[in-house]
C-alpha cells in the first residue's frame, strides 16, 4: 500500500531514537494512526502496551507492564477527536524500599488533532501536526496517558516493603536524626564561651 511508504516527521524522529532497539520500525508502525485516510465517523484502535513498549519509549519510571489501551478517533470534517483509555498494571520502583511494585492504571486522555503548517502541541486540548504528515504516531500519547497516572510519590502498602531494605533505610535515617539531635559537649562548651563574650 502506498501510504506505508510515507513516514511522517514524528515517526522519523522515533525511528532515529529507536534505531538501536529491536525492530524499531515494526514497533512504530503499530502505533501509527492513518488520520488522512480515515473516513468520516468513529474508529477504534486497540493496543497492548507491554514491557517492550515501555522500554522502546525509553521510560525511566515505568519498567514494564500490561496495559490494554484504546484510541477512538472521531473524524468530523478536518478535525479529529481522539479519546484514549488505558487500563492495566505497570511496574514502577517503590520510593521507600526501591523494590518493584505494581501500579494499577485506569487512565484517560482527550484531545483534538488538526493538520496545520507546523507541529504545535502547546495547547492543552489541540494538537497540530504538519500538513505533510499522513499519520500520527500515537505512541507518545499512549505513553503519556499511562505515565501521568503514576503519582509523584509511590510506595508499597504498609508492611509490603522489602523488609531487609526497609531495615537498612530505617537504620540509616535513624542514625542521621540521632546525629543531629546528639549534643556534642565540646559544642556546648563553645556555645558557653561565646555567650560570655
Ligand atoms: Zn516498598
């Protein structure tokens, strides 16, 4: 098919970024939305975001996962309305014990897409992609939808942290506070000396 030969600017950027990975172009193609060739009306695309996807996105925070995602594209004239949903689990690092932990994902995102002169994602709910592009690589939108659902501070439920690591960290933070609270007699003497002057 002719349109498969057309690679948009966003796709090219990803292709360069992924050039050291495994079959990067194959992965990318999965997330291309052929917006220009979609007929008017509603279209739904389904995706399975797994560890391969998150490592291809070079995510520091999400180490893996199993997320089922869907993008519904409503084509109305020259405007494309995209509704994304993502449900599943991702593996992230616990802030308290540094072990892996599961985070349940149930997220959504909504935006409009239009073709324009230059790429512009500065607006909250309108993404402009260059007229010369025929496709939209939805991988970044899918990734962001999942990543934004991860809270800034994430820890295991109470009692579920790695006990060895928790002990070490607790002892460490304990000794730090001991040190700060501990009063060195020499400092006390110095303080008294200062007071006399
Ligand atoms: Zn933990």
